[in-house]
C-alpha cells in the first residue's frame, strides 16, 4: 500500500483515494474492452456512454432542471471570463459585476475587453475580508447579467447566500465550491466551475446554462466559444478532454455513493467548524475574514510571527500535511479542504497546529 499524504492544495486538489484506485484498476483495460479510456474515440459508443453518465450523475446530484444544458468544455474557468461576455453581453449592453477578491476581479477585467462593465459592489472597502450586503450594490436596470464568485479561493471569502436577481440572469463562478453543498440551480442563468477544485482533474470546465441564454453569441465569437455550438454537439464539436471528463464522472459517482451534496454539506460543515474554532481559540493563529463570509473550502490563516512560517511548513511536510503555503499574493497559510479532504485530515492539521504553537508560540 502506498502512503497517501494529506493534501491541502487549492488546485489541482486532492481526489478521493477510492476514485484514484478505480481509475487505476480501469486504466489499461476499461470494462474488458481491451483499451484505456484515454485511447478511446470520443465518438465511440463506449465513450459516449461514459460522457452521458457523467452528465446524468451531475444532473442528479444538483437536481439540474431540464431546461438547462450541461457543457463539459476546455480552457478552465478563466476561459469563461471571456466566453461569458462573448455569449451573453450584446454590443452596447452592460453587465454588472461584484468584486469580492482576486477571481471575481479577474473575470470583470476580462469582461471589460468586450463591453461595458458596471462594478456593482466591491469588497475593497473592507479589505476583501467581507462581502458587501446586497442592499449596497449599485445594480443596472436591464443589465445583460449579474456576475459574482460564490467562493474566493485565494481570500477565503464565500457567499452563504444567493444574490436576488429576478429579472437579470445571475452568472456565478462556482469553481471552488460546486458540489460542496446543495444549491438551487433555477436561481441562476449560468453556473461555471473549473474542475480541478471540487470536481476532478484540470483541463475541464463545467458550464450549466439555461437554454434561453444560448444562441446569442456575438458574430465575432469564435466557433469554439459559442455555447450554441457546444450544446448542439453535446460538448464534442472538437475532441473534448476525454480523460478528465471520465474521471469527473467517477467523482460524481463517488459523491452519490457518499450520500450526495447534502452529505458533503454535513461533512464540510464539521470540517470548517473544527478548523475555525481552533484558530479562533488560539492567540497564535488568526483568520481575518468576517465570520459570516468565511469560506468552508479555503481557509487562510496566519501565524503570530511570520518568521515562523518556514518552520511551520517544514514541520507540516514532515508529518505528511502538504501544500499549506498561502497564495503568493496573500502570504501566510491556506488550508483547502474540498470534498475529497476528510475530517481526519483536518484533525491531523489541528493536532499539528496545536503542537507547533506549544513548542514555538
Ligand atoms: C481556480 C479558480 C479559477 C481559475 O481556474 P482555471 O481553471 O485555472 O482557469 C477561477 N475562479 C475561481 C473561483 C477559482 O478558484
């Protein structure tokens, strides 16, 4: 048996061991067909069945209504920063964006290349440690859409509410918290998520889009970026990221077997509670985010003396606690505790943090 470390990486992130073992068992000879999924034609009956099952399992998990298309695309979440305005923002139109941190800012900066972006609200006023209340947002009447990021992976700031947007389609970057708890898909016009946080391997982005928002791409939109083309070809206009799609399907099956997104919510609630409670109970560790806006998935924290950061990380690594270094723009530490990171990992982390504080704090 190999020894698997506890991996707190923000992305590409930990995957469930059971899924990796299954992929390993199927790697050379998928279901007795004598070849690997990686070697199959994406047009083959076998692969089409794999792709369709993955979509159906995701539909089951999130109770996706039938008037939404599920697309398995390439280019990561970052490609969507351009693809969304190219499809949803008409020439001369306005899109509202909410800035709660690095990812939502990147998306709005990209959208500015294609049209008018109204900065509806910004967390800048509170150093991005909180989310401005919707009553303070400056929304545009008749906007093409309203965009926000439900979880800021770097800052560790997460919405625990869904913005009200009755008339204007709500567009959300859910890259780092999709499948972490139940959602009501019908509240959104479009949901997108890069796979490598909570879904599967990198190289894939999942887009869940309401049908009436498809078919309005600008004339200059590249064929490959037109949602209509992707939808009409079942995400196979060109060769899709076949292995990433397959592996994501194994993750969807795994989440279902575990008890679905309601069970993920129960586990994730317990995991974040343990870590935040420990941090808040210590004078040595701190997290600056307003309690109601704290992320369940990405938990940044600081040591009282940053000169100890190196020793903390070295000691963590010795114990098999990997990738705790914070994002270069923020410093400090960050523990990403997605679905595949168990309570045992968080317990091991808290035990180490307590020991380190006792010795060096
Ligand atoms: C990781 C991440 C992205 C970027 O994803 P890529 O697939 O690397 O383009 C965008 N938004 C959020 C919220 C993320 O966590």
